[in-house]
C-alpha cells in the first residue's frame, strides 16, 4: 500500500479565500486494478481558474466538490503501471490534483500525456509548454492575429499566460505593451521578455490615469488586447483602442473574488467597431498538438523565455495559491511535491 497526502476543499470562501478553506488529509492507496497507472507527482500547477471552482453555482467549470481533493494539473513520473500504454519511469502530465500520488485509468484517452524531459524540463509542460502557453497561443494566433505595424497590449504580462502571449505577439512583429503589478515585474517583462514597454497598474488608481500611461506607451493606439484582468484595465484599453481593434478575452481576474467589475464605456466597442471574443482553452483540445509542438520548439530554440515561481512542498500549496491571487508569483506558479 502507498501512503498518499492530499489537500481537500473543506469550505467555500465568500470573497477572498483563506487557508481555512483547505485541509491536508492522508489515505492509503490500494493495489492497482487492471488498466490503472500510479503517478508520483513532482509538480502541481496552481491556476486562477481554481478560485472559480471553489464557488458553488454557475461558473465556466463545475464546482469543486467539498471534501474531495482539489483539482489541478500535475507533472510526474509513473511509478507502477497495469496499463500497456505506460511503463514505470514514464514522465507524464495529467489532472492529478493537489496530492502526492494519483491513480489514473490509463486506458481512458486524454487522461495522461507522456512528455519528453530530454527536450524541456518536466515543469515547463505545466506552463510555457502546457495549458497556459497554449492559452496564450490561441488568443494571439487565432483571435488577435497581430502583425508588424500593430500594437498589442497584454495584461498580467509577467504571469504564465501573459508572458507567452506578449512574446508571441512580438515574434509576429507587433509593438507589445505589457501591464503588470510592480516595477520589478515590468523590468523583467521589458528586459528579459523583450516587450517594448510595460506599465505598473498599481501606480494607477483609475482607468483614466492608466489610459494616459497607455497613450504614452502606445503612440499609435491599440489594435489588439490580450485581456486577462478586466475592471479598470479593460476600461483603460477601450479608451485607447483603434477602430477595428480586437480583444481576446481570456480572463477577468480582477473579479474572481467577487469584486464588481462593471464596464465603464461599453459604447466604445460600437464606436470603434471592435471585435471582442471570449474563449476557454479547454474547448480547443484539437489545437493542442499543433500549439504544443510550436511552443516546445520556440522554448527549445531560446526564442520563448519563461520563469517559474516554485513553492516547496504540498503543505505550502494553499498559501502559494493565495499568493498567486495577490500577484506574488513571477511567471508560472508551481508547487514542488
Ligand atoms: P498569472 O501567472 O498571470 O497569475 C495571476 C496574476 O494576475 C497575478 O500574478 C497578478 O499579477 C494578476 N492579478 C491578480 N489580481 C489582479 C488585479 N486585480 N488587477 C490586475 N492584475 C491582477 O496567472 P495565469 O497566467 O495562469 O492566468 C492569467 C489569466 O488568464 C487569468 O485571468 C486566468 O483566469 C486566465 N486564463 C484563462 C484561460 C482560458 O481558457 N480562457 C486559461 C488559463 C488562464 P500582477 O502582479 O501583474 O497584478
């Protein structure tokens, strides 16, 4: 029998979550049945969507059941297998959850994916070459379609999705302006990721102030917005948008803890004949192979850079998750297990 430690959701937060919403539990994993695979997780991915799942009621993903292990993406190693498709030692990614081990039905398609750690480090398959990277790829390639001579704004620019989105838009030839939450993040976005400019949103108390900073950073206006935040950031972008500008609406993290995020000037969508498209990357699984192949190649060749913030130990996952919501992460937030 294998002893497993896991973190379960014990209560649903109202507003900001707290450590009390989570509890560590232990259990013994029984021997594998036919077709099953035992995965030892090395990395857990922490993502903003998990906040939505902690709520009851309608969201874009079903609620996380109380008393059960928190859902989440994992990267790890197969330590036992009764499935012909997987062998001991295979490195895999899946949705193993906030726990040390998971038992997966290896015969169900899409549950586990083998990854090549000769090409990229295992952790990268949860970030730049995983779900966040593919999200960026979709929003940039399929919605914004930037080209030389255009200007693209990217919010949460130092984060997992935003850092990739901005670099992809830059590789396509656009002028790219990031929005991030500290001078250190902005310096990283410009110097290491190659954005043309970056604005610290915390220096701007309202949309008009932020719009003035955007006017300076985007002298030719804004043609594309990779929107991860909403609230005053989206308001400010609308004030500087060009006719026929596009918005890839990827996230609205400014409202994930119940904050109201009304749109101040929606009439600008009409006046500028804009196209706003929301998307969920989970609905575009058919594009994952194409996107992953390209992202992996761009990282391996050094054209796409990334950074990770790694919390040590499963015990620290709840605190790291709260830190992610507060903006304490630089790049992809992971937990080493
Ligand atoms: P990040 O790594 O970007 O981490 C979240 C960041 O959000 C924080 O670091 C913080 O950065 C920023 N943030 C938090 N609150 C605010 C606020 N009130 N105003 C401005 N910035 C804030 O996370 P991800 O890259 O994983 O996700 C980024 C966005 O993409 C999220 O909105 C997420 O929901 C969305 N997403 C959507 C998907 C889809 O399929 N549509 C798939 C994956 C992600 P800072 O310090 O810069 O403020």
